[in-house]
C-alpha cells in the first residue's frame, strides 16, 4: 500500500524537492526514526508499506533497495549528481537526510562527532538491547528467566547512561538532532521493557519534550492503524516465523 505525505512547505522549498522520497516503512521504532526526520525537514514523501508480518521484506523488489531484508529504507529520486539513490539502515538514512537538508546534523566536526556518538550508541546499544527485552519479555513462546533478566537489566543500565548524559543538557548532543530522533522510538515503549521513567528523571523530561514536538507525534502516528497486538502476533504462526525464525535460506 502506498500513502503520499506532503507536509506544508513553501513554494521555494517545494521547487527544490519536486519528487517525493520513497519511504519503505512499517510502524516500528526503527521506522519511526525516518518518518520523524522527514516530517521535521518538511520533505515530501511517499510511504510504501513493508508488512513484516506477511513477508514483504523478502520480496525481490524490496531486496534491491534493502539487501538486509529490513526496513526502513528510502529511495531519493533527487540523489547526489541528480541521480536516484537508495539507502538502507536507519542510521545511514538519518545521516543522509541530515546532509541533504542541512538540518539536525551539524556541519562543524566537533558538534557532528557528538551527534554521531549518540546515534551509533542507539544503533549498537539501545535499539538491539531494547529489542531483545521486548522479545524475551513478550514474544518468546518459551519464557527464559535468564534472558528476561539479562536484557531487562541491560536496558535499565542504558537508561541510566542516557539519564546521566541528559543531566546537564536538553538533548543528547546538546541541540536537537538525529540522535534524539533515533532514540525516542525505543524509549516510548519503556513500560514493555520493564522500565519506569520515574527512575530516570532526566530521560523523563527529555521524553516529554520530544513527545511534545508535532513532527515527532506525526512520525510515530504514521501507519498506527496497522499495528497488531503482541497476543495476535504470537498466535499467528506464519507471522511469528517470518519475524523470528528466519535463516540465510
């Protein structure tokens, strides 16, 4: 299914971006990152839903854009050299859009390094660990106490890292950036991870600030009607296998 999104932008800005970016998307924390960035930058885009529960991520047409059979991915028809470019991996997409628009990704090296550190921290730590916490706490058909405790505790540690970082600054890299966009989707379902934001007052303040941004709310709301309950996903054997039991074959 395709859904066009064209935020209100000036005629001058629209002239620079006449062709909408294609967003290959499903409403998950990783998908939200890119939807938020597109909304913040007021870039026109077309949503191409990749239904992970029906195996859309394994279709040859999608694999040409995202060889890792994961979303999000984008195709920008107005890429470098006035040629289309396809990009997979949410962190790489955020960096690309930041470079393309000059927004939310500093040009000065010292400031950019600050953003990159926390973007990569999310990619390597917050996202994978929270994802495992979700899986073993809610999706795994066999409840393994060690795995639940391991990833719940590690999520708690990461929230502590984030809380310390935000103690003396409004956003992760000082100014609002793609690093914050990358993290918000993974903090939003904190209760499902076994966490309470009352334990992390600086994260709680940051979370409330982020969720008050209209573009963040719009990005997270994109495709909300397509969400399926955890109970439904666990009962659906085909969807469960597509999401959790795939091998190289």
